[in-house]
């Protein structure tokens, strides 16, 4: 279980060892160092540049990548994707932005992770791959920026967080709204006591969906053009249909809502963001509610301190997608992706934002800074673990159509064997962890 040493860490340790040897023996050995290595060409020195690889970059991943490429201390050097067309598109995007011609392409992500020069990876695959990809990357010595949700089951949330801690990996979950100012301000209002004692928090969600059928089988493409088996990865096998992955005539991936591929019956599409903000607003990072139930399209939960969590798809004030609302004894605040905020009274501090909630700029910058300092990002594996576990527990109460009691300390359901069996999902060989 050996962790690769990154170029940055090697250079730092090597410089210290060299200085120590000079001080010991009093001998200076001339060394020729390229000017670009120490920043004489106007670029960041090699020791300060994060060498980035990408895995599964499509719609959202391409959006994220654009912000990574805008950072002066990032160089994108490799893309791994099961679709040849997407590999080529990402290569072109990165090379045009960087004025380079050397971005490597791989069909199999394992070849990318085998590279010793890759410091970090941007993982933007579908839900079924997120936890596995992050764990494989950590084992290979790479830091990870992973699109949400971090894992497709409660048990994988646990395994992910434990693996990041074991390898000392810097992990940032793509719940970027923790780094967007209007959401941060709303959470600070709740945490500061200006709303009084918080009694109810509201998280927006999609309408829940549970599909188990198969799309009609289509002829299997050549694996060099699109590797269906690798796309499925740890998910159960099913016949190929390009619509799942947005291949062929499809323009958008249709895997969402299918239980084998999705997280929490679509609950974690938005709930991964909004439940995370609710947990932050009430200081519940590291724990979860203790009781869950559903009524129609709405799900409810209660924390040990009595705060109620409402997860609902409708009834919002129209402030954009992914709204949240925090209610206390002295007032309330609601905000959404438009950057606008509404408050119960004018005496509360109304800070607005010009940044939409989907914008990952500051979130990516936080990740890169932590890669260098080895500090924990705002949505590290422990933070995202607890909020995602809460989402999974809520969606299972909706699926089972009954109230579930939950023990946050063990992340297990109390006296419910059926619910506990659904805490985990089997992984298809050879993708067992």
C-alpha cells in the first residue's frame, strides 16, 4: 500500500536534502536548472504547478475543466474517457487553453492513474463510478476533485471517507455552493443567531424517480470508440443502449433515475447540495438526522436536537435552482442559484451575490490551495460523507414507504434489517473494493 510521491513533494524534499548535504560536507555541486523550472519564463515554477488529469469529462466536467484551465498554477496533462469523441474534445479544449499539444488520451482510467507525474484528478463520471474512482485515485497517490454525489450508497460514503483519511488525500466534493457567497451568507445568518433559534431547514430536491427497466438493446460499438463494459464499471451488466451515456443520436446522458446507475432515486442530484447547506447552517457536519419519513413527494427528517429538515421539490420563492430556506424563532432567509436572497425583515443583513450557484470558481481555487498546503477543503470527504449519508437515508425511507430510525454514530438503521441491507450495493467484478 505505497503512496506515490508527487513531483512537488519530491522537489521540496529533494531541495531540503540537498541543502542538508551541503551544510554537512561543505561542498557545493553546480547544477543546471532550466529557467522554466523556477519561473523565469513568467509561468509558475514546476514545484508550484498542479499537474491535473481528467476522468470522464463531459457536460458538467467540461464546465469544471474550463475553470481549472483558467488557474495560473494548473497544467492539464491527460484525459481518460471511455468515449473517443469525448477524449478528443477534452484534449482540444485543454490544448487550446494552454497553447500546448501534449495532452495524453487514455480509454482506461487506470493508465492515467499509473502516471507518476499526475498530482490530482478531476473526476466527473456518472454516480456509479464516483466512489470507486476517488478510491482508486487515492491509492495511486492522487488528490481528487470529484463531482457529486460522492458515492452511490451509505457504505460507499463511509469507505470513501476512510480511504481519503488513510492515504492523506486532499478530496473536494463538487458541492460548490459552499463556496458561493449568497449561500455562505445565508448559512452564516443561521449560524450567527440572527434568525434566533433555528427550528426548521428546507432543502430543494428533484421529484423522486425509481426506474428498473432496460432500454432496447442496440448493436455494441467498437470498444476503442466507446467502451460499454468500462462505462458500466461497478454497476450491474445490461445490454448496450447509447442513450444511457449520451452516445449516438442522444445528446444527454439518460442514466439518471435508473436505480443501477443513480444515487438515491435522483434525491442526490440536488439534495447533495442543499442538504449539505442545511447541515452546515445548523452546525451538523459530521452527523445526520435520527429519524426519516416521507409524505407524497416530500421527505422529512429530525435531528437529535429537534431541528426539522424538510426536503421538497416545490413551494419555493423563485430565487433560482437549488434553493434553501432556514427558519428560526426571529426570522427566516431563503436563497437560490440566482444569487438573490430574501429575508423575513429588513433588519437582517441582506448580502447578495453576482455568482450563480453552479459556478465552481472559488470551490476549485479552494481545492488547489489545499493541494499545496495539505489542509482540508470546505467539502472534504468527512463533510460530504455525513450530508450524503443523510440523503441516502431519507431516500430509503421514501422507497420503503415507512419511517426509519437512524444511528449517526454507526450509520445504521435501528431495528430494520431490510433498510440495513440497502445501505450497500454489490460491485460488479473486477470493481470490488
